């Protein structure tokens, strides 16, 4: 039987003084709260966004909310691999290890099939392939930290029957929710395969996946009008929760001492839509190590990013 703190909150976070964290999609919603609370705990936080102005304003807001917060903005567009590479080079020039990477940014509900700069379907390209490339580019800086963590934000829809990868980029048929579901399953498969490869290389990296439950955030801005209306109604009522509460699984996976390598964390309350963060069941396909390995190889082929471990892994 799984156990977790019955009412874990940000008050339970340890001191992160001296640590460097990178949070993608940190200009609003769960990403913003995640970056702010990491800074409140003492971390230096790189607040990334695909709009430089919004990233700058987000850090200004955080500094007002958390006096003394060490936050700095940086441009990162996960739908453009050149932007990913440029961001990684700036981190390298900073000369510091990255203690924590939070792969949070995402898009959903894109009504018509669109593509990234490289021609990937936009939802999978941003939510999975962009983060795959980013983590690979930052891997040397993560491995330079004493106990690095990578937290990848998925969603409960990763357990849905429509979350299947037979048509990863929706070239045969595009449906917005299906594209989102497969990207979120890919997030979990990636997090688990990253842990397998870290273990095989003998490095002390912890990779975990999370889902935030349900909360109305900027993620729904591309969705249909009924979905957006429902998102506004639900938080605080039958199943929803505040954005601050929805960020707790991410913060738990990023900082709690008892986080298991390769774990999956989410709200433990009603239907996993709200409640204290803790371990939750993986999507059934996530147990398929072969599927994860194939997705990894496909991701390498598409992004041209290969992870460089201290020792080679298959």
C-alpha cells in the first residue's frame, strides 16, 4: 500500500539554497507557481518562456511576491529546436550545474493540425520532443550536480484509451484531444526510460513524472469554448482545484526526500483531480519498457539529440 504525507504543502519543502532550477513554461499557471515556490525555498530559478517579455514580467512579479527571490528570465521555445540549443548554450556559459529541471511547458487543444519549426505535429513536438531535446542538451549540466532531478509534467489523460502512439505525429488523422493524450503518455514513457538509462549508466539522477489533477490554467486557451467554460467552472467545486494546489505534485516530486526514481505522482484525493500529492498508478502502457525504448529511439532520430552518458547505454 502506498503512503504519502497526508497534507504535504510547500511548507514541507526543504531549503534549496545554492541550487539551480530550470522551469519550462514558467510565465503562467502551474509553471509560474512552481518557479515561485522553488525560489521561495531558496533556489535560483531560470524562468523560461517562449515570449521574452512575458518571461521578464513573470520574474518581476515573482520578485514582488517573494522579496529576495533569485529568478531570471530566459527565452525558450520548445517548438523550435534551435531555440532549445541556444538556451542550452546559455546555461553552459553560465558555468553552473543544473540541480533541477522541471519539464512543465505544454500546449493542448490545437484545433487544426499545426507543426513546429522542424515540421513535427505541434502538440507532440512541444510537449514531448521539445522536452526530450532540452533534457538531452542539459544532461551534462545535470550530471555535474550532486543529486540532479528531472520532473516531467504529464496529465491524467495519459491513462486514457486514446493515449496511444501508433500514429505519434497524427499524420493519418488529427484530433486535438488525441494528440494531447499521446503527448502526455509520451511524457511518462520518457521519464521512466530516462530513469532506466540513468540507472544503467550508474549516475545518481532521479527522473519522475507527475500529473497535476484538474485546474483551469492557460493550457486550455486553445481548446473549444465548452471546454474552456467547463475549466472555469470546475476549480474549487466538484473536482477542480486552484493552480497553487495543482502545482503541488510537481513541487513534491522536485523536492521531497522520499520521491522514488521512476515514480509517478499526482493528487491523491477525489478521482486524482485534487488532494495532497503522492504516488499514483502509472498508465498501463508505461509498464512496456519496449515501447519506451522505441519512443526514445524515434525521438533521437527526429530531434538529432543523443544523450551522452558517462558510459554507453543501449
